[in-house]
């Protein structure tokens, strides 16, 4: 018969053994470290040149936990414990394989990476003295996991290019200007200067200002354009008379497909140069005095009006009146919907009707101009003898009145 004490010890040992066997770890979403992106700068290095290699590493797990469950026994109820775990980076190292010199960046990071977290690792390298394609290897030590090895190619002066692609350029062939309120046509040419065909090429004019808009269609189809091919088209535009002068950007959206079938959209812009156009006219004309006689000093006041869309600058007016006096008057600037005076002073010559020409010279945003206006001037006869006759008539009337007065008194 077994001793009671031994039975008790045996039972306790069995309980402990069963408890240990019931502890089951369950890992949810085990974390994994991967390289998601690499960048070598410059992309093509010269022999002996220094550059940078940047790696992006990521913990792919969205949640990193480990769960331990203790089963129910005779002496204890079962319990569940969840503990977050993270991959621990022990060290990072870029192995240049005796060709690429690693000048900096090794052992730059150690520690944990959380779920979904990304970090960037950058290394300073120096290219070897001979051209070629080299493959330095990134080594990442991870605790309790397999170490990560990731090679990256480094191009040292090797003529290896990426996929040949079309390159579309937009050229405007008439760089003129537009006058607010006038219609205006822009001539364009698109050319493929790349190394492959641009497929299904379309051009769309998309003005972003109400001051300018297409008069007709705004979509043009060029189809497949081979290397060196081109397509010319015209875009008639209408402009707003109230548009301010200056440069307006006209967006041109170009869409085409690459050889791999992917579509590319680029937006080019061309500047529409809005320049105001001054339009001058005679608003009013008056003389002082109103009636001019031979020998009188008189003044002519002419108001010049600008009814255009641009400012008239350096305005100068000159009448060809054949009298002694002002030869011309500087008026200066005349803004749109405004007028300005031109004043001339003369000594009247012989009587008669004079038809004279007023020349107005000015500049606006579109150039220099000269306008001519035909005007009339009337000079009356000298009325000096008529004045003397009037005085004599007044004296005669006064003498007759005096005679009658004294006659009645007698």
C-alpha cells in the first residue's frame, strides 16, 4: 500500500504537468518586416561619384498581439492574457560587396517597428572607379525571426534606359495679341519628340477665365502620332470687351496613351496677351470769344475723347491754323471713357472761313497712331469804322434831344 504522502505529492505533480500542457500560445497577425521601396540618387552614377540609397521598410502586420490561455484545473480557473509584440530591429547594414563603398548609414537604426509603420533608411555610398551594374545588399537583423536580405541595383555609367515613351510638345505659331472685345485666332502645333508612338492623342481647350472662350469646337483629335509627327490646328476665340489688359493663361489639356497602354494627361498653357486699343474723337470745340474778328486774340479749346478699351499715351495735338500762335499742345494720357483738353491761342488774321486739319498723335498698347480731323474757323471783318459810326450816331441823337429840350423851354 502506497504511503499517503507520496500519493499527495504525485497528485500535485500531475496537476502542475497538466497545467503546463494546457497553456497554448495563439499568435494573431504575426508581424513581418519587408522592403516596400528603394531609391538611388542619382539614378545613373558616374565612376567615383557619391550618391544616396534610400530604403523604405515596413511592418506589414495591422495588429501584433500574442494570446496565452491557461486552462481550468482543480486549483485554478483558466485565464487569458493578450500582449502586444513588435518586431525588434537589432541593426541595419548595407553590404557593398567590395565594390560599392558605404560611407555612412550603417547601424543608423535599432528598435521596434509598430503595426503598419514605415521607416526610411538612407545610406551614403561611393561608386567604384569602373562602370557597370552593382548590387549592394541591405541586411536587417530581426530578433526572433529570419534576418532580411535585400539587394538593390546601382547603375554606374551604363547606357540602360527605361521604356521608350512619347514626348508631346505644344507650340503656338502666332504669338500676337488680342484686343478686348475682338475675335482672335490662336494657331497651335503639337509634335511628338519622343521615341515611341503616342496613341489616341486628343487636345482640349479649357479656358479658366470668362474673358476668353472658344467660338467653335474646343476638342481636337490627332489620333496615333509617331515619333517626329505633328498636328496643327486653329482655335478661334472670342474676348470680353470689359477684360482688363494683361496676360491671360489659356490651358491646353493633352491626353495620349503610352506603349504600355496607360493614358497620360498633361496640361500646357499659353499666354493670351490682352492689349487695349485707344479710339480718339473730338468731344467738343469752342472759342473764346465766340465771335472772332480780324486782329483779335482768341483761344480754341478742343476736348479729345477716348472711347476705346486702352489708354492713349503721349497724346499730342497740332492744328495747321495759318495764324500766329500755338503750334501744338501736349495732352498726355487719356484713359478709356475719359476726355482731356487741348488749348491753343492765336492772333486772328484776315476775315474768312478757314478749314483746318487737327492732327492727334498718340500711343496705346498696340502701337503708335495718328488721327486727322477737319475743322472750321470763322473770322469776321474788322468792325472799327462801324464802332465810330455808332458813336457819331449816339452823339447825333444826344444833340437832337438837347435841341428839343431847350426849344420847349423857350
